[in-house]
């Protein structure tokens, strides 16, 4: 979920800059669109809010300041400090899954034009060095090697391991369990704040008509 949300924020920043940062509704539509996505998903608002919260804790997204309605932007240019061409490649990998160099160049073109294949491969090489992308060797029957993002490797599932343990081991909540409950409360508070901002914006719009 986090990877899809992050990829959509990067993509829409490039392809529809007039509506970026994205509102929750726009981000949900971007995540769930049927084109340029693999797999196609059907996220609801709560799912996207939860993903935004976890990305925000990592420092990769934040609520845009000064917006009348709640809107969100990514922070990959600040943390971890990725260049525009690197962001574009990661967005395509996040939204479409592992791809060959030829597929990548075709699909990244609308966000980041490349003069030639060598220029794209130089960008991929930098991402591999920084451990954001992995090279998958050719499998039997495949003509080309493929590349995949590694963004999800350190976005571990926050569900505590003790959830499925016997009852006798759950009497004292573990630090992981306490952290998980705190994260859920923080996500709920952020969701409520976003809803209040949306309601205020709607009320202001009605008052101005």
C-alpha cells in the first residue's frame, strides 16, 4: 500500500502538476486507476490514510501546509535526497512492478525523457548503488534481465509478532505491541484532522457561492 501511494504521488507531481499536492480523493483515484498499474487495486480512504501515516513516520510524505483541504506530497527530493530522474524510475517500478530496461524507458518517458538507453541505465546504476533498485538475472526463456525497486524492504509490517502467540504470553504487552497501538492512534488522529480540514473547505465553498 505504501509503495503504491508513494508511486502515485511522484507520478502525479510530474504528469498533473496543477493538481499536486494531491487530496485524499485524488490520491485514492490515482491508486485505483486501471491504466499504468500492476496490479489494479481498490483502496478505500482508511487504507490510504494508514499508508500515508506510515510513510510520514519514515519522512517520505507529509501533509501539505497552507492547503484549505487536506493534501499530501512526497519528500523524496529531501529524504533520502533522490534526483528527479531517479524518482521517475522508482515511480514506474513502484506502479508497474519489475521491468526490463526497454520497458522502463518506454514507460518512464512521460515523466522523465532520456536521450538514449545508456542515460537510463546510468540512472538505474545509481539507484542500485544506493540500494533502491535490484537487478534480477534472466530466467530461462527470458531475453532480458529485469529491475525491481527495493522500497518495501524496510517498510516492515507493524503487526506485532505476539498477535498469534498463546494467551499466556500476551499478559504484558511487548514494546512492539505498544508501538503498534500508538501508531494506530496517531493514524486515527491524522485521519480525523484530514476530515476536519475537508469539512471546513466544503463549508467555506458553500459560503462563497
